[in-house]
C-alpha cells in the first residue's frame, strides 16, 4: 500500500549520505540497462517532470542523467516562447523534441506550462487554459497509441520546505541563478498554484496517461523513489553485451610522443 501520509513520511529518520549513494548507484545501474534496452529495441520514452518552483525537478533529473549517455537520455528545458512560437499550435514546439527510436526525452517542465505558470500568471486566457485541459488527454492518447511510453510525474513540495529552499537560494551564490523573478512571484501565489494543480490533475489524470505524485520534501528519498518508479514503468530487460577485450598496442610506429609537446602552452596546475 502506498504511503501518502506526509506526517508519517516526515517522521522517518534522515537518510545518511552513504546509504543514499549506495541505493542511487543500484538504480543508476538499472538506468544503464534501460539505456541498452532502448537502443536495442528502438523504444521511445517521454518523462515529464512538473511541480512547483523549488520542488526538486533539477535534482532528480541530474540523478537520472549523470551516469548515462546524453545521446539516449535527452533533457529538454525550453525557454519562454518566441513571438513566432506563440503563433504556432500550442504543442508544436514541444512535439519537435519528441523522441525518435532509441531515445528517452526528459521534459523539465513541458506543455503543462499552460496548466500551471501560464494560467496562474495570466500568460494565457481562461479559454486557452480550458481548451488545453480538454484537448490534452486526447493528444496524449495519440502519443501513447504511437508506441511512446509516457511517464508523468508531479513533484509535490510542502509550503514550509519551499520557503526554506527559496531562502537557501537567496543566500547561496551557487544557487542564486535558480531564483528568477517568476519564482518570487509564484511564491506569493501558493494557493492559486494549488488550484491550478487540482484542475490539471482532474482533467488530465487519465488511464492511458496517468499522473503520479512524488513527495519531494526529502530530496534524497524523492530522487530514489522517483527513479524506482520510472524503472517500474518501462518494460526493459538487460541486453546481453559481447565481452570486450582491449587489443595489444602496436609498437610499429613507436616514437617519443611527448617530445613535440615540450614548449607548448600547458594549463597551470593550481590544484
């Protein structure tokens, strides 16, 4: 039975970094198996990450991608649309990033911007928002029917934890770039975002393209739980690889290959 009670989740002991890294490595090995399977079978996978600002989307995406090939696992994080893109069919600029055979595309925010930030901030009209919620399940139906595996994850962070993360960004020069004027504005609109989330889930949590909610107040556990869930949604099997043996190096054209580098410009060894 899934544990959705936040109080019970918060009561669990803090996960030690050693334990986290051990479990993460196991999951990352499985992601490498997924990578091989996707390349071998020509499968296509889309993973959508949505959630409030500071919910932890970047952290889990980094954990997924740090040990796999960017040629197979592609991350798509689109900027604000240009005037030309605004004149296109709404989903058009997202569809051009959809996977070809042998690819997994991870959307760090997606077409669901229309259900969230665009709706809350007034960047789209109510009619546009309503039309999106009405049409989205049908469009995703076509996506799934085409053979693409579609995984949609909503990261749910609590109000107090979001505030703590925002405060950390304000004071840390390594994280200040993560805090945009839009983030600051979204902070003051907590309940508007909550209502937008509820409308989105009500309209687009459908059997062929279900939403799964990931509690993300505890970052380490959220990353592990999220990756484990993704693995459970992909019907992969380990692909047998040929045994690799390094050949002997040939000495046929042997020479002092370091001599030509003497006198060249080397980067200073400061560390």
